[in-house]
């Protein structure tokens, strides 16, 4: 298979469509799997599952930011069709990733004595350390063929991996459901997780070898370029350290302050929000390689036009996700798992506002990935991580779970929420960031208008508690939000650009 010769629009369309199909299938199976997990395995193990997942988020620091630095370094040689340079880069990354896999395993095992300080339960969990070792093994093996998957994604062919994900995830989740119902064993559940990662990586490796024969060549980077790779990694590493401290510390602090079972209850909410955000992220992750290509080849005006269109999509989608979460989540938890799994409304508000901020920052992050803009933001992210941990401890002691969740929002708003856009506009778009912040403020107000318009029908009508009533509420929320945003943006250049792009994709699909 040659390097991608399709247009950015066509490649992005295929990447997005397959990514959404993959997530839609996995989302449905995940809700079924989690319901069965709670019933046959138990909420205590649900807490362990969420806690260990956060520990592994911190372990992901071991890659030193190599993945992001690698993706950025591949865009230019792909655009130039320089297979010799690509071969040299990937041979070097292969060696580094093998070291990283060994480091993850070693560091993970070395942290085992710490478990007794962060697991906070009213009953003993048998085989706790064995479960942790399986989590670490899953993380370590995921690095073995990462460099090949990165080559496929950087070449704007993520749809190949997305199709494979659908098959592997479908098989994994169905087998896990069968195992939980029949054997009720958490260890078998984890073994299937590890097996799925190994299977996926082996298949991706074979696909990459067949698609890019130059990967088998033995070209090597010179010392100067190796130093350049490590220079890029140093900037990304501090960013990734900070990101992991922000996103990987919450469940650990919740476990220590509020109890590990609370981690399980909170993880039900993050299962919903994380999958919704993954749908949003997939849309933009699928576009990241296209943005990298855009940065390498397009004029400044076209780059900014693309950013504005992406921003409108995020405002619109962010409003849909946030308002629906606010009015539909509690009822959905009751229907899905039961009343005893519902958290208080203050915790829900904290979850919703964090989700909204994540949605509206997505265009900035997509261009950050495409431009490799890490050196300029690495220190502000570290400050955000320190603010998050400090506020989480203080607010967690004062108001519990909600305080830890609000702390993350405080850390974001006071640091990189304003700093990253300012740097992006100053260094990349060469214009003031004032328009970005004004646009954000206007859309926050627009989202609050949607919240107000939905309040009466959501709270004053005598809805039932069943699934049919839930769908009725969802339909009203969707109708209100889409009507408000359509009336506001129907005549804007960004809306016309999005419409034209969609029309071109549809026409090519025919």
C-alpha cells in the first residue's frame, strides 16, 4: 500500500465514519458489560478497576511523550514521500518502545507496596496484587507495536485500525460477558483484557508490514536527528507528566479520601462522560493527521478557517453533551444500575462543567497535536497539575467527592484554558486571541440559555421513571439545543464551510 494519496477531506471522512462506528458498537456493549459486572462481580471490584486504571494513567509517563513526538515527526516525511527517512525514524522508535515496555513493567511492579496506602475498603480483596500485575502487563504489552500503529495513523489511514478495533472489541466484550455470567471471576475478565491487547497489536503489526514494506529496511537515524527526537520528547514529557497528574490523580485521591467504593460509583458517571468525550475526541483525533498535513502544506488563512469551523462543531456538540448530561444522567443511572448508584446533584454539576470545558478546548488541542506545540505550554501544564492536586486535597477534605471534581475545573480555568489558546494564536495564527475568548464567552451564554429553556419541560412535567420517558426528555433536549444553535449560526461562514465539507464527503461516498 503506497503512502496516502487521497485528499485530506476524503481521508478524514473515512477515519471519522469508521471511528464513530467503532465507538458506537463498543459503547453499547460497554453499558451491557458494566451492568453485568455490577451484578455478578460487584461494586468493590468496580472501584478496584477504576483505581488501577488511574494508576496506569500515571504509568503511561514511562513513554516520555514519545508517541506525540513521533506523530509530529512523521508528518513531513509522509508529505514528502520520503520512505527512507520514515524507515530510519520507525526503526529508532521501535527500539525506544521496547525499552519503554520494559520500564512500564519494572516501574509498575516496583509500585506494588504502595497499593495498601491507596486502596481504602471495608473488606479485604483476595488476589489484589495479582489483579494489579495483570493491569501492568496489559499496559506494558500495549507499547510493543505502537510505532507501527502510529505510522498508519500519521498516514491518515486510521480507518484501518478502527475496523480492526470493532472486531477485536466485539469479541473481547462478548467473551467477558460470558465469563462474568458463568464463572463470576474477575481474574478471567482481566486475562481477556490482556489477550485482546496482544491480539490487536499482532494484527496491526502484520497489516503495517504488508502496507509499508519499507518498515523492514534497516535505515538508521544519524546522531543529530536522534538528539532532535529527544529534544522534542523533553518538551512533550513535561506536558504529559502534567496531563497524567491532572487526569490520573482524581481516582487515587477519591480512593484515599472518600473510599475505593466511591471510585466505583464515580466511574459509572465517567463511563458515560468518557465515552461521550471519546466520540468528540474521535472526530478530532481522526482529523489530527489531516491537521498535521494542513500545517505542512496549507496557507495560514486556510488553517485559521479550518480552526473556526472546528470550533463551531465543538461549541454545538459541547452544548448537546453538557445539557443532556445535566438533565438525563441521573435518570439513566437509575434505569441502568439502580437508585443506590446515583451520586448527588453537586457531583453531577461538577462532572458536567468539566465535560463542557473539555469539549470546547478540543480544536485547540487538535492544532496543538498537529503543530507539535509542546515546548511553549509545558510549564503551564505543570502548574495546572500542582493546582489540581492542592485544590483536590483541600476541597476533598471539605466537601468530599464534589470538591475533588471541582478542583480539576479550577486548575484548568486558572491555567491552560486561557494560556494554550493565547500561545496558539500568537505563534501559529499570528493574530490576537481576543476573538477566541469572546467566542467562548458567547457560547457559554448560549449553552446556559439552552439549560434555561430545557428547565421547565424537564422539571415541571410529570415524567415517569421508565426508558420511554427518558427518551422523551432526550428528544426535547436535542430539539431545543439544535434549534437554538441552528438559528444562531445558520448564516455564519463556519456553518457554510461545514455544510460544504459534508456535502463533498457525501458526494464522494456515492
